[in-house]
C-alpha cells in the first residue's frame, strides 16, 4: 500500500469527504420461488430469484 509523503491538511481531507455522494441502488423486479413479485437491488436479483435470500 502506498504511504503519503506529507501530511494532508484538515481542510483538504474534509472537502474531499464532503464531495462523496451516496446513490440509490437500481431496483429490478424479480419473481421469487414462492411466486411473489418484488423489487430488489440489481446485485441481489440472482440470489433472490434462486431463493438464497429473502427480499
């Protein structure tokens, strides 16, 4: 892992962290093995469709 050569200022660190934005997950309509239709995040769609996790 790379190490910083110099100390990062507090204002630089805080302004970088302030620019981070969370995004809402893209939802996909999936039919569960029980026959119910539900919306889940796209990265969990295959697991819900196979019945590995409950929505």
